[in-house]
C-alpha cells in the first residue's frame, strides 16, 4: 500500500500519463522497425527515447530490428504495412544512398516512405584495432600506404554512410584497402574488436564505450567540428583533409498515406523527448547531436543527401555489389 507521501508524489505523474492518453491519437502500442542491428546507433537512441515516447504517446513502444541490405529489408517491411499510423521505420543515412546505387528497390524513397522527423546526427570515428601500430591519423595513413591491399575496413553495409565516407577518404589519402560490409554497425564493431578487420568509420554512439575502454582506438572523427565526446581527437579535415566531413544520422519514416495527425503527434513526441535535459545530455555524451526536425525540414534534408551521395557514387563508380 502507498504511503500518503508516495501517493501525493504519484498524482502528478499519473495525471500526466492520463492526459497523454487522452490527447494522443494512438490507441495501441506503436511499433518502430529499425534498419540496423541491436547495439547499433539507432537501437541505442531509440531505447534511450522509448520511455519518454511512451509517456507522450500514451502507448507503449515496440522496437524491432530488421537489419540487412543497407536498410532495404526494414524499409520494405514498413512500406508494405498498412498505413494506419502504428508502424514506423527508423532508418539511417543509407536511406538516401540506396537510390543512387542502382539497387532493386522494394519502395520509392520520399514516395512510399515519407519523412516524419530526423532524430539525431553524429560523426563517425576512424576506429582501429589495437594491434594497428598507429596513434594518429598520419601514422595510420603511413602504415596503410606501406601495405597496399593488405588492410581491410568494415562498414555497416554496402552503400552505407561509413562505406562512402571511407571510399572518399581512401581516394584523398591514396590508400588501397579492402571493403568488408556487414549487416549493421553491431556486427562490424564485433569483428573490428576481434581483429578480423583493421579499421572502421564507427558511429560514435555505438562505439563510444568500446573506445573509452580500449577495445578499439580512435585517431580522428569525421565531423565539421570536434566531437563533444572526444574533444581531444582532431577531425579528419583539420588533420590535413580540408573540407572532409561525414555524418551518419537516423530518422523516422512512415508508410505513405499514414494519417497526418499521427505523424504530427509522433514528430512532436520525438522533438520533445530529445530535449528532455537528461536525454539531451546523454545524446551529447554519446557523441551525437539532437535534431527533432519537422517533416518538411526532414524531407528537404533527405533530398539534399540524395543529391550529394548520388554525385559521390557516380564520381567514384561505386555499385551495389
């Protein structure tokens, strides 16, 4: 039985939850299908947000991972769902790369899956296996140049942001390394820590603890400015590659014709949740930046990403295979 003090303290929370349920257009649990594997950046972010989304939506949140094919498995799953507002896709930067790669797409980007909100963006860290004898970006480049074709790098999938960023970096640094794609960031990190690959542009939120505990080491980051989580690490741009920058991001998409009130409610819930002080602090500590854009802003952002990566794919001759 609750004491009088416990009861009085619980009243505001109960009132807020009741108010959320009364105002929410949702009447049953809301499902989020992630294009990445458990332990990846999107998974970490969604599990951080889920209790706050539950509070604001008035319904529980179900998180389900369907990694593989650079997001096409998860995207195809959601695109085929009924547009009733109870299933959403959480995808990453590869969402805007896939159209440029000539893949057989199970959906049309920006038509069958419509943008709801960008959740976060984050730089990647150039992470190395501890056996690589390099403590700086310059040392790594020198080490790799002495071993053309002998080193391999991981990515979270062919055509992922990490894949394309590494291909740009290889071109600018004059490196010859072999690409090893994985079904998401989690498996890529596991194999990097095991030494099966030597380096990886790792999404900082999913790699941060491994870097801090020495299981892998980082020598640079890919943002325009230094990552708040690793202010001691130079960016690749300031380490000699002017203009180089690359971010991974994740955001929410809905099947076309999903009711507007449900998409607006979800966008508002995400935007509010990532600004909760402890959530915002945790996102920044993990090396990401909270966004919470409107649907219109996110659509314009995705279109810019498609245009940018299409030019890169064409210039470097990157294919889906």
